[in-house]
């Protein structure tokens, strides 16, 4: 509790059913103010809006590569003042009357996917496709045909929910989302259960890896790092990681991956040499809509079109993965895309018989088994953290992370 919040009823007036309007209290939060502009604002404390909600005091939160898509203006339907962030954990300070699995004082990791737990898709454990958690489903339907789940800190098309780069967070459907951390493991070992560890693991799982496969991973950012290690855990014989940032490539090499620097080598040529011309068995696009390509014609055209708003996404990595993947292979896409892609070689994908699997992560499906791996010492997810800072430093660290300066691979913030 903060100093000006002496009792539970003073902190969270909604819990005691006052009929008069409660005093508005404020907290610090990182808010979006436009492309390339995030600021620390004072915003109202969250309150319980539904009996299935919980309020969590954030102890650790992180900056994700997906946050950069919002920061760089690629995600539509953002509004000035939106609270950012979708990788939070902390301490439960209040629960709604219908919450039965959490109580005040529980230490929890909160998944970025919001899921009701009882719709058709949730019953299939396909939580990121939840039919009921997006209150702005009609906006998403117009863009996509159907609405995916609501997401924390991820634009109004996906619910307009406040994110977790803040002192406090409202968690909808609290019995379905957060996982209790009952051990003394430090935050940094469990925080990434909120997103990037499950995302990397699902990306590798979606590949359908068979014993002895060669897996190529485009992007050695945080999701790529977990995809590399997950592919190895699932039986890959050889993992090749493709990037150009030295510290990210060294991190991949420390896990046993071979690396290709795409700014120096032709990726297709190198992969063909490694596979005797057959191509990688499985390819993972851990980059998404802001892909770079040094000197490649398609990447230059993408950049120009994006600059003048003739396209929304830069798809160089996906094109290259389709070209490189072996016939009958699989392409897994955890990298986020938000709109339309130009010049995808779909004929090549069809004629080569490729399988593509993709989607936002069904985080709730993976949290418990991956936590068990952490507790058993099979993996320590804190390896990815390079920068730790108070929430107040977040605006500058967004730029550091985006521009890949100061050896920045992953930022953890302490509100």
C-alpha cells in the first residue's frame, strides 16, 4: 500500500459499495501520446468494474517488441493517453465478489491475453481466440472477419484495456488469467510467463518439430531467444538464428545456436549450404511487421511504402522464410502482423506444400507447465534481461530498445 492509502476500504472504495462517488486517486503509468511519443502520466487508479475483476499492484513489468509496434505507429486504433504494457506481475490487492481462485496478497503473473474461460474457444484452450473478452469486437470484425480475444495494453480494436506499465492494473476474468507464484523465485525468473516465454514455446510447438530437424529462427530478440531454446527442448538437432545485432547473436550462440548475420551474408545461400540444398525443416518468423533487410530490393520497397502509408507491414522475413523453407516444411509466425502484406510469394508456398501456423499466444495454456520447467531448473528466463530501471525511465528506454542501443535486448521496469 502507498502511504496515502491506510486501509483496504480507503484504497478501493468500490469494494465496500459506497453510493456516493469515491475520491479519485491517481497513479503513475506509461501512456501513449502518438507515434514515437510515450510519457509518464498521472492517471486514475483502476477500480473493479466487474465481479470477475482483480486489482494487482505491479512489482515488475517489461517492454516487449510488440510494444514497439504501438510506439512506432503500426497498430491502429490507439488513443492518446492509453496505458501501455502487457508483461506484468505483482501482488493482488483486491478481488471482485465472483473471484474464487485469487485472494488479497497473492503474488501473480498476469497473461497479456484476456480470456473468459467458458466460450467455445476457451474450452478448446485456444485462449487468444476468446469470443467474449473483447468489448470492441465489432471494430475487430470489420477489420478481420471475426474478433480475437481482448489484450492488455494493445489498442482499442483489441479491447482498449489499460496495460501493465503502471503502478496498478485491473485484471479482467481474474480466475482465468493470472497464475500464482507460491515459491520464492525472483520476479525476473517468472515475469516472462506473461508473454515471451509462452510465445517462444508456442512458436516452436507450432512447427511440429521432429527429432533431428534443422530449425531456422529469424530474429534474435526476446521472443526469438525463447523460440531457440524451446526448439532445442522439443528435439531440434540444429538451430540457426538470423539477425544482425551482435549482442543478440551472442545470446543465441550462448544457447548453442549457429548464427547468420543477414547484413553480411545471403541468408538463402547460407541455409542451402547448411542443408545440402534442401532448406530448413522448420522456419520461425519471430520478427513480424517491422522486418529489415539489408540491401534487399523488397525490403527497401516495403520501407518506402510504409513511410507513405501505402502498406501497413514490412514482410521481408516472411518472404525469405517461404523461399528458404524446405518442401513440405512448416513456417511458424509468432511475430506480430497488423494489416496488409505486399508481394507475398504465395505460389511458392502452395507449390512447395508449406504449412503455416500462427497467432497470438494461448498464454494460459502454457503458464503452469512452463512454470514447472522453471521451478525444476530446466530454464532460467532471466537470461534475457539486459536493462533494469524504474518506471520513470521507460520513455527513454523505449527508444534505447527500439534503436538497439547500449546492448539492449530486454528491459524490466520497477514501478
